[in-house]
C-alpha cells in the first residue's frame, strides 16, 4: 500500500476496543462489521441483519414513509428525490431486500409514484439526470425492481471520456458525482440480474475515468478537483468523495490499482489515535434526524467503511 504500510497498517487494528465500539451500535452497522471485518458465520450475521427492519435507524426510516409512498413529503418541494434518498439509505443500511417491511415499502413506491414531468414514468423507470438515475437503478436493483430501459438510457449517456454528467448535453466533460452514482447503479444491476457485456464494458470505462485522475485530481493540472473530495461524509447522497470511490472499487471486485494509492493513504491519514475515523459535516440532504453527530468527532459508519476498504486494499497488495 505504498507508504501507508510504513504507518503500521496491520490486521490487529481489527481487534479489541475498536471492534467492540463498532459492535456497540445500530444493527445496520453491527451486521456489516460481523460480515466484512470479522467474517462470522452466515447465520449469526443474518440474525443481526434481520433486526434492521425492526429496530434502530432502519425501522425509523421505514416508519416515515407516507401511505402514498413518499418519504418526507412535507420537507421541501422534492418528495421524489427525498424518496430516492431514503431508499438508497435503506440499501446502505442493509435492509434485507425481500423482508416483509421492504416489500411493502417498495410496492408503495412502485405502484403509486411517477415522474410527473418526465412522461409520467413509474418511479423505477427514472427521469433524466445521470446522478439521479444511477441511484434509482442502484436502489431498484437492490430491491428487485428491474429496468432495462433505465440501463440503456445510462449506457447511451456515457461520455467520450468514460464518465457521466447530469449537465450533458451540453456538457461534454464528465463529473465525479454523476459518474460514481451511475457506476454504483450499473454494478448493483449486474449483481442483482447477472453480468451483461455492455454494462460491464461501460463500467470499466467509467472506472478508468476515476483511476486516470487518481480518484480526486484533475487529469490536466494534477490539482485536487474539489477539497470536499477528500472529506468523509455519510450518507453521501449524490456527492463524491475518495472513500465512496474506494468503496465502489471494493464492491466491484476490482483488484487494487496503484492509481488508488494516494487516495488510500489520505484515507488512512484521517484515522485518529484511537483508530476511529471522523464524520465531516453532513451534506444538505433531507433526513429528519442525525444517525451520527459530526460534532462528536468520530463516526462508526466511516470507521467501518474505511476499515473494510483498507483491509481489501492491503490484502491484495
């Protein structure tokens, strides 16, 4: 892992008080720690995962869906975007996609919500922006809602540099934000419904777009594109950061690449002396409660995410 090995990254960071702190948490964090860091038996992991729908953050979010299918419909003028945010968040929490609570929530969205200003398409058929459609595809595929039309729309929207941009056309240059959203959606589609040559090819081109820029730098100038790319946010919504980029590559099964090393080292440098990672100020997304408080200076979510990314990255070196 380059110079991060010299900083003493070892597997003993996955033991002791740090793991105990992570396990003393919401079931959505706990089951992922058990699966990804501790590799506990599947039945024990499944038992904890089943609690996501019954206690903590998962059940709290589920309870906020209206009878019409929206989430936080009164929060602002964008109830469909709020609904998408809630669905992606439930996916990230690991709500089991076929549990009764998930099935009921998805049925309300599928049967009742449409994109009124986009040909009255059903919710899971998507609208027109790449970043939104990528997340719709990811959430839909995770919960078993297939949309080949949406996949083709995203494939047709890939730009010549390999990425995507919500402002294309007229823009001909890709955006990290849009690109990571679409990559996540295409990956989730393939995980749910099987590999597809055209989708895989598009993902590989999109991956090269990120890798050619070291996951956060301008290809032409070498400068950091946006200082927020090196922050740590959860939930990230449509925003890109280096941890989100690294997570995508881990999830995709891609072998670590030397072009990821600087981003991985930056991530490691953010680890505190107690082994924990911080939570930067949340993005301005409409969620009516804080899962974690950024003023606390530490984040179980970001610690879990960082540990499993670094575990993957160093194990393949």
